[in-house]
C-alpha cells in the first residue's frame, strides 16, 4: 500500500476567513498555541476569525522546539479537552504543536507567520535540546490538516527569514534532482522531484522582486508565489519523496559548517545552505545552473564565497569537511564524494566570477 497526504492550504490576505469553514467541522473547542511575536502580529486579524470557537486554552509554546515544551503542553488538562489545535508561528512553534497533536491524536491546523521553512505542512518535526542544539527528527503520523497563510503577516515579519527561506527552498530542487539521479523512482518520488521545479524556477524568476517587496512590506503576486514555493512546494516535495532524496551536499555542508559553533549565531540555516547549493553545483559540474544560482545569490546578497560566511579563504576547513563527508545526507548520492572533491569545489567557487 502507498499513500501520500499532500499539503492543503489557503493563502491570501483574507485567508483567515476560511478558518471557520475548514476547522469548525472538527469541533468548536480549540487549543491555541503560538509564538509570542507571531501572535501579536496576527491577533488583530486572527481573533475575529475565531469568534465561533471556544478557545479552551491558549499559551506561548516556549522558545525552543524541545520535548520539555512538548511534554508541558501534552500534559495540559485543558488542551486534552480541545477538539483541535491551532498553531500560529514559525517552524519551531509549528513543530512543537504538530508533535503535541500527534501524541494527543488531535487534528492540527497551522498559521504560518513567517516564510522560512515548510514546517507548516510537513509530517516531520525538528526537535532540539533545551540549549537549542539539534536532538532528532520526530516523524508524525500525518500532515497538519490545513495551513492558513496570510501574506500580509509574512511581509511584516523580519525579511531575513524570507531571504534565507529562498536559499533553503532552491536547495530542495538541486538536491532532490541530484540524489535521485540514476535511480528508478516510484510514483511518489517522481512526483516530488517534479514538484521541486517549483522550489527553483519561480525563485530565480521572481525572488529578487519578491524579496524587495517583503522588505517594503508590500504584498504582491511575486511575494505570494515565492511564499508558495517556500512553504507549499517544498512541503510537497518533503512529504512525497523517498527520504533519501530530501537533501544532499548542500545540507551536508551546512551540517559541516555548523561544527563552528558561532556559525549559526551569525547566519541563518537557509543562508548557509544556499552557499552549499553553489558548492554542490560546482562539484557536480553544472555550469549553467551554477551561473544562474550564483547570479541570483549575488543579486539578493545570499552568500557566494567563504568570506560571506565569515570564513577565510585560507582556512583549511578540516573539521568542517570531516563532518560534511560523514553526514548521512551523503549516504545516497549518484557517486561518492570525497573531502578533497568538496575542498576543490570550494576553492573553484572562490575564484569563480559568475
Ligand atoms: Zn534546510
């Protein structure tokens, strides 16, 4: 048996008007869990949309997507009485509520307050330790029932999330095409890899305009399209493809680079990944695509060289490369990648002029 629960969503500046129609069939008692900033940014539009519901409990999820927060919410007696959970926030908040909903077997609805990851529609949760370090991936039985996206809220969030989200999203295409190369893929993986095209071309075409609009807090067609690439297209790839095809060198290098503990304090996930995308394209000899992504990164000021990630050209990067090549994201790729191959690609990229 094969099954695939695909993301369902409503997007638009009037998206919350659909909450009543879509959520109410599950019951009118809802638990409302949110990120602090996400809730203050959305409450004015969100609360009127919840007038027909009884909010049995509302609470800030915490600060980290940790089991401490998950267990606290899971054991909340009022939440146990809820018919459904509504999560309002960024990736960490959504991952916490998705996990709580999975454990309590309650339907989860999401409101994405930033466009940075596809957490609003996927069936995995990235769990961290209380200190913020990565712990594990929690696999849910199902995707959230429905995701509501109001682009007006997203364009008022800090624009760097959108910017880094574009970088992470483009990697989804480059990596899934690479890691599935030479394989005979089943329908679901073929479907996911085909959809990954929408993580890539729309951003190359409209990403610069969309990012400029987000910085000026303007909702435009380009902004909506890029939000859909970041959340919906990436989420669709993620839930559809064989897990082997979700990532490759761009993410392996991200895990390698974050061995330097300051890296994640100074740079966002998608920002670091977008550098890895360039390294992967260079290593794989994809000159045409390299030129396109490099040109895009330069235009929007995503990283194109080590200096953009506060690293020296002369840095031997031994610790980084050691961690990169043993990363499980490289377990399934079309040919073996050695430390020297990654180093050479990095060096070539340093001399690359686009
Ligand atoms: Zn990523």
